[in-house]
């Protein structure tokens, strides 16, 4: 119990620092109106609670453009790479955001987003992060195939991203005596042994490791302070989150380096680092600057880091297209920030270039029943999120991520909602309707084939005339009407006989909202009952939630059980059609 209290205390402390960091950097967040709160597993975990009544139309959060993370990156510290402009031209928008997130996380307190990135989760439960075994547990093809497709999409993106970076990025390594002199006003000198030595004007010389060993060095753009412990390698923040809320390296990420604070001989953090240590300041290029060792490229292209960045984009982004805002190139308000903005030119418009991280606006949990207004204001150069729902004091403050079924929630957000009223399963187009030309068609005499073709054409014309030429066919979580009207109507038309069409019985559907005929209902009933039976066979028996030992297992179990219930209700409805109900 004491351990749990410490966990909560540590997490609350981090969250307070994140709120302070945001407010210090121009975020509008009313601490008298709301605060972060633990609602437990049943309430979605940590979210936001109302400290007073929040009215419809109230502003929840406002974030300045300078803090948004999107595909036109403004990095905290200019990367020490040759050909960075070439790389950014070749990366698509999602890869660019992944690059920025990984880079900013690696430089830790040097990042202006450190107060934010240090607090958000280090792993996500979207299906792209699932193991082969976890994808296998999804079993039902509709879920399993989509998870496999999305993971392949991420892996293909990472492969391309890795190839681009490895093919074009070259580190600016300060390896020669003349280069050090030019960059540091003769502060750095070369030792006779080939290693580099840092000469301090007042304190003699301090050892500086040779770059060939893979150890990072510190370059100073101005005067040098005596820093006996310049930079320390640590992988503590690159691994997965431990139960205590602190970061512990996983086996696959243990070797990743991160960068600690610059300290003096006594181990104290230098004065200019205090602002970063508090999580409140914005890093600058003045003073000490990190010069990366060769291993940094391996970390920028590390798959685990890319999966993390991909998860951040999937679960935490808002809609925003930076190219629609002609002022985005002037996003940085200071001259130094404008200098750090990296050129970004795509040869073709990226149709998916609409994802944007809005720090602190991503702290709210999802409820599809609330109304939320979120948009970027070009005039004020900020992103605002308003609620159109009233919240009483003590209630959880929700936003809506959209009207999503459980499959979308699992694949893109890492959770599902038990008995989600928006849930539905899209039926494969080939299986959702009877074949236009059954196998027996090809054995008919030519004259009968022509007559059958004319019948098919008449059915297609009826659908086109009534706006049903194309459709998305779903089974939904509604026992009273589990098949969408479009689907059921299309099926009824496709099941019509020549005599029914000759009698214009389709008017029963489109004008009277009634079945075509009892015989037509029987045909539709048998088709849908068989369809439900096939899907229930694929789904298998309902699963026992009490046996779940991980979050992913629990989400999969809830998803499968809910889907079984949907098809069971759909089967009951299908049978009722045969009875003329």
C-alpha cells in the first residue's frame, strides 16, 4: 500500500510539473477549474476532474503554436548532421513527426518539450505494438487482419525511415584540431596521443574522450566553465515504465543512450542547467551544446523508439494541417527559434499531413456522448479546445475522440468500451451480398444467361436510382435493428425475383418502408442467418475476463465477447424476418 502511495505521489508530482511547464510556455490551463485525477480502471485511469462547474462553451485548454508538434519541425537543438534538409524532404509527414519525437526524447532536458515528453507514457497499447501472439489472440479475421495490416504499415514506414536516415545523415564530428579551434575559438586543443583534450584557461586541462570511442562530448559556443563531469550516458528514461512510475530499461532498449545534465567538479548542476532541471524552461543553443557520438544514429532509427513515437501519434494527436496556415513558417516568435526551424519541402502533398500533438490538450479521456470543439486559430496562432457539454464539480471532464466503434478504438487508441453503442462490424463486400452471378449461371444456356444479365442490370438500376449503388455494410450493436438500413435494403433488392420487379414491389421498400414480400423476407432471413452462423463460428465461445493477466488480453476479451453478442442479436433478428416480424 505504501508503494502504491509512492507511485501516485511520484506521478502526481510529474503531472504538476507538466502543467507548470505548459503554463510557463504560454498554455492556458485553469487550475481553479480542473486538475488531473485518478479515476481508477473503471473510470479510464488518470484523467481530468472538474473542481467547479464547467459550462458548455467554456475553454478547456489553449496551446500556442510554438508548442505544437507537427510535420514542420522546430527542434530544440539543431541536430549536428550533414544533409538534414535532404532527409526532411524525403520523410513523409508521419516519419517527420516520429523523427522529431525521438530526437527530442533523446536530448532529454535539452528539449523544450522535456516537461511534456518526460511525463507521457513510454509505451502504448495500440495493435501496432502487439506481439504475434497477441495479434493471434484477436482470432476473428476482421480484427486480426486489420491489426496485421496496420503493424505492417508501421514496419514498412520504419524500414523506409531507417534507410533514409542511414543513407543520408552524416554526423558533424569535431575530430580535428583545426575544426575544434574554428568551432570553439581555440578552446579545444589536440593532445599528442590523438585524443582530444579540453584546455581550460584557469584550471589546466580536462580529459575529453576521443569521438572514435563513441563517447559524447560537449561543445561550447562561448566561454568554458570547468566541467569535470561533462555528460553522462544513461538509459534510464529510454526503457519501459516500471510499476513505481519511474523509467527502467527494457532488454530491447537498455543500450540506448540519453543525456544527463552538465555538472561541475563537485557534481552540482551548473547554473544554466537549473532552468531545465525544473522542467519549466526552454532549452537554448547558448552555453553548452550536446555533440552526439556515433551511436545516436542507431537510436534515432531504433525500432522500439519508432513504435513509441508511432503510438504517440496514433493516440494523442489532433487534426491540424500546417500547410494550410501560411503563417506557420513564422511560428517561432524569437529570432533564435526562427533560426532553429528546419526547412521542410515535400515534392508531393502528403494527403495524411493532418496530425498534430497539442501538449496538455491530450490529457482528457474519451466519451463519445460529449461534444467537443477543437481547432487551430490562425489569427491568434494557438490551438483551442472547448467543451460543448456541461460538467458538474467532481465529474470527470471528457472530450470526444470521435464516433468510433471498438475496432477503431483498439487499433488507434489502445482501448475498447464494453457494450459500446457505436460498435459495429463491417462485413466483407464479397460475403455481405449474394453473388450477382452464382456458379449455376455459367451452366445456363446463352438465352437464359442474357435474361439473367438483364435481371441483374434492373436490380443495379434500382439501387442506383435510390442512392445505393455503393455501400458500407455493417452489423451494429442494436438488437432492434442490427443491420443498417442501407445493408438490409440492398439485400432485399438483390433478393428480388423477376416477377417482384415486374410488379414494382421495390416501392414497398422505398415509399412504404415495408418488406418486398413474405417470400423475399424468407430469402433475406436465410442469407443473414447463415452469415451470422459463419461469423459466430469464427469468433468461437465467449472468453473469461477473469483469466486475463494483461491489458491487451482484457481488451481483446471484451472486444471478442461484445462482437459475439452483436452477432447473436443479429441472428435472432434474422430468424424473426422469416416469421414476417
